[in-house]
């Protein structure tokens, strides 16, 4: 629907010249009345409260109407940089009649959180979008590619639709033993929640094997669930499938209850976010760490075998950085690797630019292609290349494949994409 809000200009109801009498001397004076001219109240037409009323009925979606149009959110919204989108623009569209629940804009937000960081009115897209998407789902409005992921997750417990029995297949080529709790029960310090992309995606599996070797060399007492693992489901929740997420919480916590562990570590910032923010709301509290937080305090124990002569730049994952405040652990690890030169991108840390994978965006590239000039991952890869880096370093399982594709499609094939753990694995002395 085109934006059609129309303001009727104010009409002066007093003359442009006014005769004002002094209340003291009674003397009259003729004044140009700009300073006190009365106007009839400005009338706004073509505006309707219907869209906001519909959202206000959805728990979590109320805050869109709080927007007062300051525009701070637009320059920081990653989607607006490649399209026409942002909370202020969305507010305006809903104000002028857009039904968000049936509009493509519903699926554009990656829930990256950068608008909320700057919004004076706390318009919270992290709450609005899941609530509105959940309502859209119940009306049958969902992009096909996302529906496909929901069905795969429901059926197989992972977004890729892979056989759960192959969850631990990556361990075979790790070169070190990996303990699977169902086969070797007993207390363990760190339960390593591998999540979907490190379990199944070929590039994720390489990072998982690197983690296994590093954890082994550092003497960490760790184990995985293997075939019993199901996704923690945070991206499915943010994409609107709250019912699926709640079912996953029940399954996951029932499995975890079978084992004795002190901490959970995961390579997935989305899973990490679920463990620290969403599972406790449902009565399940764990000591949860991102894998960079597990390893950063141990960095002095690493014996290095060689220098890596790489110029690298680092992409902050939205759900590790902005959502959970962790900017230092990844940088501690990167800076500890001998020979590495870290060059920050202009947009980093709190203002890091989203890769496009959050909030279900990981599975919506086909859909969003029709509404943006380029993918967010392509935009980010160009920013990375501008630093002169030869390697884009990441620590989120979504990012390696996204950025490798984007490096190729933007003509930056020289830019390698590596997880931090792969660099540590390459540089460390595994015997030491
Ligand atoms: S920053 Fe907040 S109040 Fe300002 S335009 Fe954006 S959503 Fe509205
Ligand atoms: S959460 Fe991120 S993508 Fe969504 S509207 Fe805000 S800034 Fe844009």
C-alpha cells in the first residue's frame, strides 16, 4: 500500500494584522499578528488507528504506536541501508492504513536490536516482530521458505531437516575423542551445546572439529548430547513460532535434566541468547556461556606453534554483542593469536552491522531479495573488504556460509571467512 498520509494545512482564524489594546493605557496598537495568530486545530486525515489497535491486542506489539517520529532509528537500521525500512517508516505506514500482518515488511526486520539502542521511546522491534509474526502465522501468512524451516524443526529438531542420528557425525574426523553423554554418562563440567550449523553444515563442522581439538588440548572437561540434542530454537521464536519454541524448551530441558553438568557452552549466539534470556522465563536457569567466553579466560594456557600473518576484521554477532553485551571475549581471543593484525570496521561493537541472519532472516534470503537492493551480508562483506583485511573473522555459526556466499557475489572472493576457533586451532600447539 502506498503511503498516503495527508495533512490538511492549518487555516488562520484571526486576521494577519491585529489591533491590541493596552490594558493599562487603553492605547491601541496595530500589530502584525504572526506572534499570536490563532489557528484552528490542525486536522490529520487519512490516518487510522485500526492498524495500531490490531497490534495493541498482541502481547509485546504495543510499543510501535509509542513512536513519535524522531527518526533516530532509521540511520542505524541495517535494512534501511539496503531498502526502505525502519521502525519510523513502519510506524508511518501502519498509521496510514498498512496491515502489518499481511505485508512483506513483517519479515524484513532481523531483530538486530540497533533501533532499540537509540530509540527514546523504547519502541521494541524485538517484541513487536515476534508477536506480529505469531499472529500472521495463525492467519496462514508466512513465507514458504520459513514455513519449510518450521516444519523441519518440528519434525527433526533442527532447522536443516537433517537426521538427528547424524548429529554427532562431525566428531569422527575431529582427531580427538569427543564424549557423548548418552554413551559415557557421568558428571561433566561443560555441556557443549553444538547447535544446528556446527552439527550439520560442512563449514560449521570444520569449526566444531577445531573446537574439539582446542578444548582437548586445554584439558577442558566437556561433552555433547549428540543425537539427543535439539535446537534451542531462538531464531524460530523470533520468526514467530512461539509454540514451536515452547515445545523445544520442554524437550531440551527434559534431556538436560538427565545429565549432571556445571555449565553449558555453545558456539551459537542465538542459542546462547535463549539460554540466558528465554529459558529462565520458563523456569529453567543454567550457567550459560558463548564459547568465546569459555575460552577467553584460558587464553594464557594456550601454547602457540606459529604466527598467522593475517590482517583480519571482526564481525560482532548481534546476539552476542548488542543483545548480550559481549564484545571483549572474541577480541581477547583474536588479539592473543600471534601475528594477527585486527582492523575494526567503522560499524562495530554496539553499532555493529547485522549479517541478515537473525530473527529468521537466515531462512528468508529468497523472500527479502525482492525488497532490498542487496543482502545485508553483501553490504557487510563490502565493509569488511574496505578495511584492507584479508580475513573476515566471525563467531556465529550462521555467518561463515552467509559471508562466504556474499564474498563471492560481491567480487571479494579474496576475503576469507574464518571462525575464531579455526584460527586458534591453526596457530596453537596441540601437543603443548
Ligand atoms: S527512534 Fe523510536 S521514537 Fe524515534 S522514530 Fe524511531 S521508533 Fe520512533
Ligand atoms: S531490529 Fe534491526 S533490522 Fe529490525 S527495525 Fe530495528 S534496526 Fe532495523
